[in-house]
């Protein structure tokens, strides 16, 4: 078994959609970034890549490549799944914690889980997604951004078996 950790954070800005876990969440601001700035998908992607011993999401999908401008991060997760499958890894489970003061994310968690599990070809019980606040502390507490931590575990297949 292999374990990886991922982290992502993006600032909130006006004039952008708020996309988290592939869900378009109604809110007065969205996350600023080159792609759709989906902090959940990005942190999960980094956790999966880390567990496979690979480099980070920015290495595989650089923010100076026009083909990733505005792209859905769920599409990036599909590509990451291909990368880890090439090395004969299988996803065991994923756990993620979103940190946001606003908006309240709990009403959207089930759809986020559905989107992530469909994208990564998993069962609902293999993905945990939680949301919390930073209790008003720091830039997250000041409603200036949203962050996410994720952990992923992979099991190795025939190519990487010890």
C-alpha cells in the first residue's frame, strides 16, 4: 500500500464560478486559477500522484499550457487515473477536508462524492469528503480563499508488487 497527501488553495475572486468537486456552487465569488480552480480535485490529484511516487499536478498540467486554461479539473483527474494505472496502481481510498468560511459546503458534499467517484471509477464508500471552517482565523477565516487537504491510498498491482 502507498499513501500520498495533497493540498491546494485558491483565492476567492469576483467574476468566477465556484466549482468544487465538479459542482457549480451558487456564491458571489469563485476561485481564481488557470483551470476551473477546483481545490478538491486538485488536492486529490496531488495525493494520488504522490502516492504513486510522481511529481505534482502542476508538472503534468502546467499553468502556461493553453490547453489547460479553464479546463474542468475532473478531466485532469481522469488523466491522473490513467497515469497511476500505467504503473499498475489501484485506488484504495481517498479522504479530503475542505476549509471554507463561506459558502456552507455540506449541502453539496454528496454530489461532490458522486462526481469524484464517477471520475475515478470508485465506489461512494471509497471517498470521504468533509467540510470545516478555520474559525475565522487567517486568510481562510477572512473569507479570502478556500483550501483542501486530501489523502489517497493506492495498492500496487503486478508491475509494482514487492
